[in-house]
């Protein structure tokens, strides 16, 4: 079952954007003046069919009725509402591409196992503590390093070095992608003209994949 979130104008409740991607609508709510996020707008009246979602050009022609949780015709939507809706939808497209691209670059660092990120952080911390302590002969205080050593056949010192080297490679990927996230999320948030979005995405692609 699809669950839709909506971005609506705060004063008129006019519909500006719809998406099943909740983080995108949350981002737009923060980046769009006088707008708010309404969650699960297809409940309970549009659970079987939600034709409005397929007609983004008509979004400003509808307003959200909170009491009945239904979209009602919006009389005479202004040009300003239409422009705000267009800007929000274009921002949503740009945000989706930026997020997807950064996630693709992070895939080699990610792991599908639950809590694996916590394991990696703890393993890195123990390896660093082991090195800082001068590689003591008593290994039981560093169980992750000991476990890695036993399964890899490496000495404790070599195991710690390998753990830290792999962690450094992961950190370089995350640092690069975090820099792009901060830069382009902030730029995207500040855009007020639809004409600025295509150049922004062009710059993002060119900078992200330069040298790849």
C-alpha cells in the first residue's frame, strides 16, 4: 500500500506537491516558506484510487480539508500558487537525483545487516585504542580486534592496521559525499526560481563525477 505525504500552502491549504517519499516532502516543508507537511493524505478516502497523484499540473486546483481528510476543489488558484507548486515539484525531482546519486556512491560502505554500522565504529575504536596503547600482549580488552585476527590469520598488530586502513577508506567516501550533501542541499533549499534548478543539477553532476 502506498502512503502519500502532501506539501500544502499554510494559509489556503492549496496542494503544492505529493509524494510517497516522506523525506522529500519533509525537506520541501523546511525549504518552502508558508508551507507544511501533511502525512498519509490518501487515508481514508483514497486508499483504492488516488487519481490526483497522477496529475501534478492540477495540484494547486485542490485544497486539503483537514476535517474530512479530503481534497476539495480550490476556486481560482493564483499564479503564485501555481509557481510555488512548480518550484516544489522541480525541487523534489532535483532532491531525488541528488539523494540517489550520493546513496549510490555510499553503497560500497553500507551493509545490509542491522547494527553493522555500530560494529564497524566499535571495531575501529578498539583498533585505535590497541595501537595507542602500544599493541599490548593482553588482547582480551580488544575483542573485535582479537576476533578479526583469529578469522584472518593476521597478528593483532596487523589486524588493527587493516581495520584502521579499511575504516580510513570508508571515511574518505563518507567525507566526500557528506560535503556534496551539505553543499547541494543548502543550495537547493535557497533556490526561489525554477530556472535555477537545471543549472544546479548540471553543476552537481559535473562536480560529483569529475574524475570518476
